[in-house]
C-alpha cells in the first residue's frame, strides 16, 4: 500500500504535469468533511501548478436522478483520454456501470468511506450500494482513500488489490492566534446533523452531567432536516436548552474561535471513514472523547482520546466526567493531543501524494 505522502517532493517546474479532472457531485462548497477534502485538495494541487479542472456533477448522488446520471455520462465522456479523472466516491459508488465504461480517460476513484457503510440504510439499499461500488471500483485505474481503515475495507470486502490503493490523509491547518479558554468549560462537537454523527447520543450523555459545570456547542449543518428536528426536540426534552447550543453550520473563523475556547472535543459518532474534525481538535490540543468505530482509533492519537463503544450514552458520559473531573487526565490528554497535532500533514502533503498517483496513472503504471 502506498504511503500517505511521497518520499520525495516532485518539482512541478521540471516536467509539465498532464492535465487532470476532479469530478464532484453537488456544491463543492458544502460544509462536510468530504467536500472540504475535495476543495482543499483541488486548491493544493493547483498551488503545485497542476492543471486540474473541477467538473461539477448533479447534486442527487448517491441517489442520482435520471437527468443527473445522463448529464454525468455526457460530461465524463467528454474528458480527454489523456487527462486522468478523479471521481468522488459519492458519485463513483453509485453510477451506472455504462457511464464509467463510456469514459475514455483513466479513472481514479476517491473513496472517503464505502457508501454501504452509511448508517440507517435498509438491507436492500445497503446491498445495492455494496454491489454497485464493488463493480465500479473494479473499473478504476487506481483508488485514493483518506485512511488506512478504508484501504483495509476495500481490500477485505471489495476485492481491491492493495497495490491499487493509495492513502492520502487529509491535511490540517495550524491554528493561528492563542487559545482563550472559557468558563464553565466548553464541550465542543463538530459534525453535520445526520444520524451517523451521534449527536443524539451526546445529548443523552450530557443530560447525565447536570450536576457539573459545563456548556456545549454542537456545530454542523442540518443536512438531514428530520434528524435536526429530532435533536432540537431531544434537547428540550432533556432540559438542555440553556446549556447546549445547536449552532448549525458556521464560518471557518467562528469555528476556529470555538476550537480555541473549548476545553474538550466530543463526538459520539457511529462511524467515521476518517474524521477530519479529530485532526482539527488535535491541532488545537484538545482532549477528545469519541467512539471506537471505523477509522477513529487510527485517527485519534494514542493518549489524546478516550474511546467508548458507539450508541452508549452512559459510557460516553463516564468518559466526559473523567476529562472534566480529573485534572491530571485532562492535562495529559491535552499534551498528547497537541503533540500529535504538530506532526499532522498539511494540504500540500496531501496534494503531493495525489499528484504522484496522477503521474503514475497518466504513465500507465
């Protein structure tokens, strides 16, 4: 399996790189980890003087409407044969096979996590997505994933040879300015409002901490309206309205300020293919309370976090209590988190890794 970064930098002025295309469904400015990865990768590749075009596909993927599927087929078929096309997993895993066989350019799949591993799918829907994604990945010249966990899943469950997979870990920005912690301590959760992020579990855990001083912010766009309404009702039912703010999607500057104010980071996630927010928390030196699921154990540095089983509000509450009540534990976790944050790759590292894949695929390697 390829390393997360190439062993030596490629000087882009020495050899003119071939053009490439990044195909992403919907609005690339959408505030999720997957879209953040795509737009930061695109910007970083261009900063390396790579000629990479952004190709917008219809927003309905991974449940494409017939018009979006037809438009995707036409746009992808028009990509020149010499320009590798990176197709984001939301589209790659759900496309008709005929769309992909109609592409003359070499295909590179970008898989954040397999579509069939989303939470809340019916058995029939999960089986359909699994079969479609497995068949489509077989047509890719190479596959880029964001974590070793996803690489292992594709090798073990999807029949992808490890030699066809490259791990390109997301980059992380170093925080600017100084932290300004607030009192009572701020518990920060960052994640879109969908069931997979487990904000309902976090609310139930926080309700068990009523006798302690704390405040909490859950930041993340309400992409699932019914789940967002459920969270709002649950906050009221648990008498947390005065202590927990459902902040929705926030500008980068506002979110950075919250990271600087927070005393700990908490995300009761049910599954993560990577979890960029954990890197952000470590870049800010925050103790982390989360769940042992998916790629979390590979992403959160040892000693920086307490990991409990998913869907267990009691265990999550107990972990929060340890961090809030035990100063020595909190200080040690913060130090481990800050140390790990200092060693995280930047977006240029991610782009160089992907650029190496583009070069190899363009050369037929």
